[in-house]
């Protein structure tokens, strides 16, 4: 294990470490329940942009400090802009657009992103978990989209949530605002694994390292294809996936991997 911490991250809203080929990002606004302030949204966006082109990073773990994973948008920050000349409309649109772009950045990253959820993830915090490719949750974690309780329907969290769980499960969460336990979140498909409290980060890192042992070129191809094909009709999805597999077969790592399988040896990846 070789953990390196970014010295610039001290006292920052987002901390960054690297454990071998795994980037560990930690939301660091514990006193504000890691609410997604404008600064934190920008920090995530910029960091994801940087990681996207960093070939030394093969997977990402997204964790949080404090008792909550994320309480969603910073409502105090948003409310403070109601005194703007337009009642805050322009700022509200800016924040929602920025947040939506950041969530899409996760999906569009070549590296898989694994959420390590230690506590409550609500509203845009639940959206953040749903936007990650995989999620490991503590037994103490809970999830909700409670905007309906305060007159602000969780419309943007709905986009990611409805692409992770069945429609009726998503609608129940959105319409009731009810908090669900980690085990139910796993049964619904919102998280992959539920572990003992305090183990979620280590398990997420171990899962990231398992994925990092694969060809990063192949993982990139597969992640991109996964998200693209599910937005297509059945015939279109198969046509697209067939093209992807054909191109993938031409890659050096596919040739090496298949030969290694036939020859019963461990493949040597070149990530191309």
C-alpha cells in the first residue's frame, strides 16, 4: 500500500489521496453534513476533470468525513440568494446546472467510481451515490430523497435514482421522502454491498483494486458502452454493442487476454 495525500487538500472541502492506482476522494464538510456547496461542487468537477486524463489512476473511491455522507444541496447557501434582484433564479439555475454536470462527469469518467457510504445520503447526496458506478454502504447508512417534505421535489436526484432502482421504488422514495435502511437500498439496487460500520471505505478500496487489476482500456470501453446502450432501444443497443465488441476485439489487451486464457497464464496488460 502506498498512500499519498495531496498537500493542497488540507482544510479543503474535498480531500484527495492516492493508494497505489486508486484515487480516494473524501467530502470534507462534516459540520455541514457534507452538503454540496458551490465550492464543493466545483472541487469535485475540477478533480474529476484532472483524474480523467491521469493514466496512473485506474479507479476512484468517493467517501466522506463525519456522520453523514451528504445531505444534498446546501440549503442555507441557496436561501441566502433569495435577496438577489431576481429572487435567486439565476443562482439556483447555476447551482442545479453545475451539480447536474458534475454528476454526469462521474458517468463519463473512464475510471469506475465507487461510493463508500458511511452515513446518511439524502437528496443530491443520494443522487451522488446513484451516480457512482458502484456503492458500498455501511449498515449505518440510510438513503432518502426528502425534498417533497420541504416543498422542493427531488427532480434532479430523480434522474440518477430512477436509473438505478425500479420505477415504483423510485417513485415511493420521491413521493414519501421516507428514509430507507442500507439493506433495503441494496435489495432495491441502489448499493452493491452492505458491510459492518467502519468497513465501507476499506471494502470499497479493495473492490477498486480488484477492478484496477483489469485492463484499463477494456474497463473504459465497457463503462462507456454500458451507459450508452441502456439509453437505446433493444435493436439499437445490440447493434451498438456489436460494434463495440468488434472494435474491442482489435485491441491489444483483448488479443493478449484471450491468448493468456487459452494458454492458462496470467495476462500482461498494456492498457491499449
